[in-house]
C-alpha cells in the first residue's frame, strides 16, 4: 500500500496517485449538494461519505488530515488536489469533491447570508489593500472575530494563484504566541476591551460580541484567541491594551509560516489554534487581466452535528 506523502507535520498532504484516480472518478459522479439553512444537508453528507468510503485509500488520508488539524502540534493542513483540479477543472464536479472531503472534518456552512456555500475571494484593485480582496498585506486575523460563535474552521481553496508569483499565505500558532507573552500582557488581553468590524446578515454564528476579550478562554480549553490586527487601528484602545495586542501581533509574526497556494490546493485552518493572513500580491496588478488575477474560494466549517466532528 502506498504511503501518504507529507503526512508528517509540514502541514501538507499529497495524495497517492491511486487515490487521485479514484477521487477523479468519484468527482464525476457526486450529486449536487443540498443545504438546510446555512449548513450542508445531512442527506448530502451521508451520500458524499458513502462515495468517499468506496475509495480504498481514502481512509489513509482521513486520519492524517484530522491529526494535522487537531493534534497537539497541529492546527492547519493543506490538501493538495492539484492533479484532480487538472483532470476535473475547478467547477461543480471539483467543488462537490472538495466539499465531500471537508465534510469529513466538520459540517460545511456559509454564515454570510448573501453568499453561496463557497464564497469567492477575488482581487479588487479598488478595495482597501489590507482586505482579503485587496492587493496588499492582509495581517493576521481569525474570521468573524466579533461573533460569539465564530466558525471552527476556515477553508481557502485556490482557483488561481497570483500570476506574478506573490501573495503567499501566512499562518501563525496563536496559542503558542500567547504563551510567549508576560502574565501582565495576558491579563490585559483577557479584558473585554477589544472590538472590530460590523455584524449584519449573518447566520449561525451567535450574537455580536462587542467588546470582546482576545483571550476568550484558557489555551487548555476550547476558547479562541480572538485576534485581528485591524483592531489595533480601529477599536480606539487605550495605551495598555493596545500595547498588549501589539505584543501579541509581534509574536505571531515572529512565529509565522508561509507558503504559496497553487491551483487545487485547499487550506484548512483550525480557528481555535491558528490565525491566518496573506503577503502582498505582486506589483503592477493593473497589468494582469481581471480573469487572470488571484482567486480563492472560501468555505467555513462548524464543529457540531451528527457527522462525528473532530475535537478542537
């Protein structure tokens, strides 16, 4: 039986060729999904799981994937689906397959009411450069930081990398960064003193949390490190709380990892453990045709329900 490449902790999972071939055939036969409210329907999850279980080697991937996301040293994973994307294209067949794989982690859902299950994150030259759709540095953050129940996982699927070769994804272990702070800084970060963003047209993420503590629970429990670097600018913090948050931001940068997603790469981030962001895109984006600019698709996962989600 072939080994699962990159199953040790480097964050990447490469699929054996035999499994890729099976998944390509499965992708051609997976039905369209159904959604119940904001969530992928249980009936769809069951049908997708049955199809994946028909691939003999898929169970050899499921275990390493869950370990990468929930193990003591883990918190993110990149599933390389490049050859499958080459075979199927990144259309409905590929997205059905990607969704089926993610449903083995937790329940796919879309909290933004105005978006479909997979939300586009394109490149907008007119957007604020620091936003996800902008062209500049997108600093470390967790998604929906100001919700009482943020998504447990955020997923980014690369449709097109930046053709200029830039825009690397950056990630950092938020809990490890917190552990390097002084007790006084951690005490300040536990205060309900921080705020960021608006809150509207959202489903199944609880209520607006404003203000919120950055340290929402001790690292040993299931709490979040509620962090976004943008709150340093927009929340009107006093000097002490701003300094503590800046210290945390610096520790995140000091501990960051980075890599450039390629077409078909699917990044999954456990938001209880890691924060994410993006390096600037290449200069002269105005010379790149709009249809060739960087494009990601985003999907969120909720760690509840009957699908046997992994523990955080």
